[in-house]
């Protein structure tokens, strides 16, 4: 039983930087977009995927993981258009894949108020086309019990950004991302899988409202999942995949130039977040179609919002060559 799946889907939608006491800024990668089938690249051909993501939070945590006495909400909606190409030939024995995520349509809002001063509130938000994710090289290997890939991507700051503005959609800086994906087949028929995705990101500089340059700290993200495929038809033309998924993200280096000149960067807390949830996939292998839904609830956060992530959508692969007769096992198309 083999699952053909796994898209790396990234969006840079809104920057959370409204807590001057922490001087924080989140990285570019929004976790919650991976999960099951994290290490499997699509079949040769062109793949189009559409993913809608919502992140919402009404709790803000300080550097000790305690709630900050604020009221309000932080909400993001993003609609991603993903284009993936995998040629027929192999390079160094590996699949070679290319991906672009563009355009990403984003809408975000931030409202913060004080419990002590309920009539005083901070409102920010914006909508438009967000930054562009380009993944120029990905190499993927299929082994006996493991599918694995490694790749490089960069985030181009194509989204609207103006230093100090309250309606920014883009990040205002370039990002570099080194990514890996691994799917281990626990059972011999490959129906039960353990999955892991990693992203290490480091950033270029951006212009601040003070007219200076600042560089957000590096971040490291893992997304994991344990899944099981259930055939809905005996000929394996319809499959249901269910699983438990989660993510963890940490800031791993100091922000440079984002805090007040009187506050050294090394005294500011690093942000981190941890979540767990579930994923369902409905797969039509012969038609190379996949539909998915994911929900993950954040159970712990430091120096950032604590909320929940929902992602849903589908993908279709224009295979090269065209598929032949239905396979004897659940061969599935790429799935985010």
C-alpha cells in the first residue's frame, strides 16, 4: 500500500509585532500546513494544489508561557495557489521537483485591548497578495520502507510592506528555508505511516519604523503525523486516510535591531509554540485527486499568540505519462 503525497506549502501573511514589551516578530513559515505523507513527492508531471488556511488566536502568552492580561484577537486567512513540476528523469537517483506558491491571497487582522483600560484598543490588519515562495530545487528518494526529500526554498518579499504601517501583508524581508520531509512505512503494506517535516529558516534584513535595519531571528519548525489508510472500495480506487498530526516551532537566534536601543536582544524571550490535532484525506488514486482537512490546537506557547490552525483544500496531478489501469494497491496522488 503506497501513498503518493506530500506538498510543501508555505505562506507569509502577516507579521505579529504589536507587543513592544517583548520586541518579538514571528518568522515567515506558518506551521500547520504539513502532516501526513510529509516525505513523498508527487508523481512526474504538473501538480496544482489549492490550500486555504486560517489561524486564529485570542490569547497572548509572555516569555514564561503565562497569559498576558489583554483582550482581543489575531486572525489570518490565506488562500494559496501551489504549482509543482516533477520531470520524468532522475538526478543522482532522486526525483527532481520544482515548486512555486503564488499568488497567495491573504487577509489578516489584529485587535488588542487592555483589561485595565477596556476603551483603549490597538487595531491593525490588511489584505492583498502576500509574499512569494519559490522552491527551485528538491531531491526525493524512494527506499524500501522510507520516502525522503531535502530541498531549498526562498521567500521573496512581494507582498505590500511599509515600515510602521498597520496594514502590511508582506514581511518586508527575504527568507531562506532548508526543508526536509520523511515518511516511514510502519507496516509492510505501507498503509500505516510515521511522518516528519522540518524547516530551518533564516532571514535578511528589513526596514523598521525608526528607519533602521533589523533582522528577525532564525526559526526551526517540525511538523509530524501518524496516519492510517482505509480503502473505501475493494479495488482501492477510493481511499480514506486518517491520522494524528502536530507541529512545534522555535525561535533559535536573537532578533537584531527589532528591540529598543536601550534593551539588548539577548534579554528578550524567544518565541515557541506547540500544537496537536488531526488530518483526514479523501484520495482518488486513479484520477490523481486528493482532498484534505486539518485541524491543530496549540496547547503551549511562549512570547507569541496561542490559538488554532485549520487548513483544507485539494490537489490534482497531470501525470506524465498518463496513468494506466487501476493499481492493485492504493497509489495516491500528491497531497499537502
